[in-house]
């Protein structure tokens, strides 16, 4: 299945404090044990299941990584928006997807309409200990993630609709029909 991954400018991934970083490139495959039932450890290779999901979640899960890869693999463990593989092959580098502030605003409005109501959002934001700022895209991203946490695949059509199929094809995220 097609998956997506960010790497640093040297094509490496792994915690900054670790001497054990994985080096990626065209056609490179890595395998891990993937025994623990949680994703945030070195037993899993972290991936995104959709290129626009990667753009939405980059600041949360991919930090300063700047290179973006199309990969082949199978999701062996999923926890909300996070996914992990035991085996992954990087296929080719793609331009990193970027969602504009207007894109985020449109996604936010559609997600809010489809997945949540104001009381739900207010409660979710209180749980995050963040002030509610309706027009700030960081808070909007947080709310999008919270409201779609249990059903991340239902977010993908909204992302595609807002981003546009033409932009997806131009950037290599989708094949022309």
C-alpha cells in the first residue's frame, strides 16, 4: 500500500538524541520488530497514510523534517492518526505537501460541521489546556485532529476536496485518471 514519510535533509529519521538513525533513499527498505503495542518507540517505522494527512500533522509528528517520501508498506499498528510499519520501502521523493492557512480554515469548517459541535470543541480545547482562538490555524489543526482521532480515514476526502485533485496530481500525490 502507498504510504508517506518525512526525513531530515540527510534522508535520516530517528530521535535527535539517538546514534541509531535510519538512512532512507530511493528503494531503501528497513524492517523493525514492532512487538510493543504502542507506536512511540524504535520498534516501529512511523508513516502517514495520506499525503495531506502528513501535511496536517507534520508539526506534531515530523518536526523539522523537510524531505517527503512516497513509500510502500503495510500498516501494522494504528493509533488514531499515527501509523506504524514493521517493514517500509521508500520509493521516491516528492515535494512536501503544504496546507495554506485558508486550506486549514476550510478543512476546519468542514470537519467541525461533520464531526463536532461547539460544545464538543470547547470541551476538547479545555482538555488540551489551550485557550480557544477560532481563527488561529494551530488551534484549528488541534481541533481537526481531536475530532477525527477515532476515524482518521474519514478526514481524507475532506482534505482532498479542499486541496484539490489538480494540485494532488501536479505534486505527484495522485495519479492522473
